[in-house]
């Protein structure tokens, strides 16, 4: 896909997002704006209890997210206000739905748009709102503190899930937590190589959107665990990678892949073999 097509697609996606947001926000009266050290949350259709929870997460959890992100990126911790929109349970589901629809048709509980520099979340989904807020805040703060560095989607998703789990539960995510029947089966196909994960991109055309997203996310959790076992002279890759990829200017999937092979001194087949072993061990594949 050419750079122009890619940019046009992003513009199109951003335009659709903004139109959807405007049409939904107009319907719920005056928004409530909550400001904390690291975020500005514009809330619509929230109950009093939901607003209290939002405030609590913004004041208690977002500073922890910011500290982790700055440690990973080795940058100075400074206040910033990540922009977030939040729909409460009083925001009519039908109006809100289009905002959260992923390219594969699934509905997300939260989304982060790097292009719009905006996170959008909603109450009332299966995932607890604290997790959703922390996850999207991680995306927003990685983008901010990394100066918009273009990490592959799998890496951004991996770190957002890792930070979400560490801040909320104190533990890394479980590879099997998102497993479902068909996703489990399909996950053994194209997504379960390091290369397949790094290449995943919603904008790469229709074939990418047919990928089972749960299977992809499960693969990403495995990839992050795998990075926790791999090391280079500077330490475990999971702790050093965000910073080192920036230093190496590795901002496309193939540069990241080359970088991985270089720092681990592995061939592509050895790396994939080790990853498969890791996945098999941690997911109980037969
Ligand atoms: Zn995410």
C-alpha cells in the first residue's frame, strides 16, 4: 500500500470517527470535563457513580501508567493531558455503536486513534471500565512520550495490555485469558509467528480484517511474555525494547524484525522456533 493511500485511509477513518462522535455527543447534553495530571476526560451520559469512578481512575491509576511508560521510554516524567472521551451508561447504545466498531466488525470497549490523538471509552461493556481506561491511557501516553514514534500495531497493543494488567492486577496478562474455541484453532495459523504478529495492520487490505482479532491479541500476549525471556546485554527485551527501537529508528515491521534478529543473534527460523516453543509451553497446544 502506498503512503498516499495509507494517509487517505487514515483521513477517511478519522473523518468518520469525528462525524460519529459529533452526532453522538450532541445528543447527551452538556459534557462533564474531568482534569487530572495526565488526562482530560470529557464524559457524556454518565451517572454520578460513573463520574466518581472516572475521577478515581484518573487520579489513582493514570500517574502509575505515566511512570511505567516513562521508565520504558527512559524519558522525563512530565505532566500532560491525554484527551479521552467517555460515554456513560446513559449514552444510547445504538448511537454510540459506530464509534467502537473495529474494521473486522467486532465492537471494542475502548479505542485509541493515534491520528486523532484521542481515546474513546464507554461504560457498560463486559470489560471493567478501569481496565479499559488504563489500557487506552497507556496507548495515549506511549504516543505522547514517544513523540508519536510509529511502532508496529502488535507492539503498541502488547505494551498497552501489559501496562493494563500490571497496573490493575500487579501481574502480566495470561496468554489464555482471551482464548475461545475458533480463535484458539485459528491462532495456530498465520498469526502465530513473530513475523505474522508484527505485520498485522488493519489497513493492509481485506485479508487483514478477516484475521480473528482475539487470536491476534492472544498472540501478542504470548509475544510480550516471550520478550520477557529474551535478553540482550542491556537487559530483558520487554524492558528495553520501546526505547531501543526508537534509538534504532526501527519504525516498520521489517525493521523491527531485523532489529530483533540482530539483538538476539538468532536467525529468523531460530527465532520463530523459540517463539513456537514458548507458545506451545504457555498455551497448552497439542
Ligand atoms: Zn489497545
